[in-house]
C-alpha cells in the first residue's frame, strides 16, 4: 500500500505563490470593482431620475395654483383649490417617502454587492492558494530530492500526490535516482528522513 502524503503547509514558496495569487486576484478584483462601480453609478442615476420625474408635473401643477392665486378666484373655487393643495402636499409626501424607501433599499443592495464581492475574492484567493500548492509543493519536493541526490544520498522513492503538477519531472528524477542507486553511487539513508511532499 502506498504511503499517502498529506499537505501540512500551504505556503511552501511564499514569493512564487504570493505572486501567483496576486496575479490571480488582482484581475478579478479590478474587474469586480469596475463592474460594481458601474452598477452603483448606474443605479444612482436611475434613482435620481426616478426622484425627479414625478416631481416635474407636481411643480407644474403647483405653479398653476400659485398663478391662479395671484389672479384671484371666486369663493366657490377656493375650497377646491385648497383641497387640491392638500392633495398635492400629500402626493409630495408620498413620493418623498417612496423615494426614501427606494433609496434605503438601494443602499442595502449596494452593501450586499460589496459583501458578495468580498466573499468572491476570498473564494478566489482560497482556490488560488490550494492550486498554487499543487505547483509549489512538487517543486519544493523535487528541489529537496535533487539537493539530497547531489550529496550522494538516497532520497527514497520520489512520489507526488495525485493532483500535483510536474509528475513527469518526478518520474524522470525517480529514474535517475534508480540508475544512481543501481550503479552504487548513492548512500542509503537508514534514518528515514526522506523529504516529503508539502
């Protein structure tokens, strides 16, 4: 039965993994920020137009009432004008309340967008760390084996995990190790300190 190597450390080579992660996250971050900015800006424009559009007829009607007041009107029309003023005031309050509620909902949506963006970036970062380890881990293991072999010591079988990259390189290195061992050029290590995949 083969010995299964477990991942103990995710940052084997911080510089290369950090660079890989940065080049994975930065485009996602910039794209997300651009889309978020565009979405928020467009939403705010729509909200402003939504607020202004119903108020245009309101102000036109109000101006007509003010003009009628200046010209004077009869006692019969006075209660009708007063009722119309009250209805306009109620309509204005209703519109402002509706706009305020819409604006509050919009702010909540913006917060949700930023939360989703943050979760997306955390997910991308996590996936990138795991994926970069499939590259950095084998390189770390192969480098360690080469250093041990260059000292004339045996490394033990060179195996990589199932989903690791550079398996062809590990197979070639294992062939080299076996050739050196068959020719008697390697000292066998009995301490069991063979390098493990990280």
